[in-house]
C-alpha cells in the first residue's frame, strides 16, 4: 500500500504550517533578526493571503503572504486583532520574554482560518545566518521583501 507523502499529508489534513515555515525560513529568519536588531525582542507575523489547497506541491506552488515583525511592546495591541484564548496570549508573551533571539524565532501564522503560534528552535540555521544569507543574495529575495511587506 502506498503511503501519503508528507507534503500531501500536511496540506490535506491542515498541518501545512511546518512546510510553510520550512520553505520560507530564510525570509522568516531575516525578518526576525532585522526586527530584533532594530526594535528588540518580538514576533514575526505571517499573514497568509492565499488559501492553502488540500494538495499543495510546496516545490512548485507559491503561497502569497505578508510578513512583519511586531516588537514586544506592540504585541498586546496586535493581538487584539487576532482572536486568541487568554492562555495562548499568556504563553505567547512568556515565549517572547524568554526566547533567545540569536537562536530562536517566535512566529504567529494566520492562514486558512487558523492562527498558529510557534517557538522555532534548533532550526539548523540561526536568525543572524538567515539575515546574512538574504543580504548576500539580496537580488533573489528583493521581490519578496518589497511586495510582501506591510504593517499588520
């Protein structure tokens, strides 16, 4: 019997966020580090514009999303726009207060009718390394960084 591929499993059953992060880690890490060096601790917010289809091929299909860094002092006001349970808000504030910006990213992904919060650690690439790679390959990332950035 043939098993369902990981990308199909995640797309079909709603677990698409990990694949989304995997395919966009350089720009997410760039956003996290750029935000940290300019505003201190905070979180990266990815607002996924496109609906994620049940069967998505992450190697081929593109997913449009807006990306922003929300500094720690503005998280409470931002969270008023997103309906989260009080426990989730408390956990998010704790994660932002205690994470190590050189090694981890606090990320909130809004898309497909869900809100997903993660503390990304042990990525294999640090936020400063993501920042450096994007800077070195700036032309390659320029369309993403200019057309997808907006204040959330």
